[in-house]
């Protein structure tokens, strides 16, 4: 049954759609098709290559700083290389991405005023850190990436978190805490986000106030996963609240 559902999804995604103009959507499709081709039907690898080609062509046509979702695209490329869907050295492939994000995070913090956007950069750097070449202290990239992640925590603390960004914050911060990067501030902000999520329930017990934002099941899963990541049993009880 699952394979039938995936097949219908794959066939539908192959159809032209005006909803796929954003390059990060094309990257998402590429990741799906590469996984689908590897595990179910190899012929879909051509569809994956086609989506990735569109992403590359789109990046080449415009200035990278103007592309919506550039961090998502970079994270996707890192994922594809690390899982051997495509070849290459991401320290070279993503060199220009690194320069752009370094400039934005380090020098132009006034341009980042949305927590979701900040977390997008953070997830990009977490993906870069998972590269086997970047988890060694002797690699200069490692020091830069960790420094950028530390700056991102400072940026989060300097920006008001909205209800729309609570779940991404809770999903992102446990990985930072595990890496012991700006840990004290990360823990403070994480606890604040969980408190705020619980406040949403007290303020709106029937979930009518945030119908497109709050989902108690997603909240439960996020906090449960966070509990496992940072080995905090108290979070398990708080997750059960949802």
C-alpha cells in the first residue's frame, strides 16, 4: 500500500506544475526522486537529475543572494552528496554558498529579522558539519561552521520568536545543545520556546486561535525527540502534556 501511494505521488510530481517555480521546491523533488529511484524504481533517477539540473540552472541565472530558499538548496546538495546520490566535494561545490551565508550571518545581521530564516541558515551549517571532512578539529571549515552556528544562536536570542517559528526552533536547538555550541544560551532559548508552546494551549484550549500553526501531535513528537537528543526525561513528561 505504501509503495502504491509513493508511486502515485511520484507520477503526480513528474507532471509540469506552476507551483514548482521556487528552486527549493525543485530541490525537494530531486531528493524525493533520488530516494524513490534507489529504493523502488530506478527509472526515476532521470527525473531526479532533471530537477537538480533546474536548480543548478536557476542558481547560475541570478545572483545567489536573491534566491529564496538558498539555504534549503545548499542543505539539499549536502544531503545528496553525503548519501552518495551525486558525487563531488561539497566544500568546493558550496564554497560560494558559504561566503554568502558568512556575510549575512556575520556582517549583515540587520537583514535577518525572521527566526525561520535564521534557522534555515542554522540547518545548513548543521548539514555542513555532518560532512566527514568537516567534523575534524584540524579542518578550518569546522571552526568557521561552529562559529557561524554560535552567531546564529545569538541572532535567535536577539529576535522575537513568533508562534509560527516555535516548532522550527524546538527542532533545531537540541542539535546545537548536543554539539556544545553556545550551549548555555541555546538551553535558555530552547526552554523559553517550550514554555511558549505550552502557553499556546492555555491561551487557546480548543486550538482555534492558531489553526494553521499549532498541532498538538507535532508538538508531542518534537519535544519527545528533543528529550531523546539531549537526554532530558523531564521533557518526556512535558511532551505527554500535548
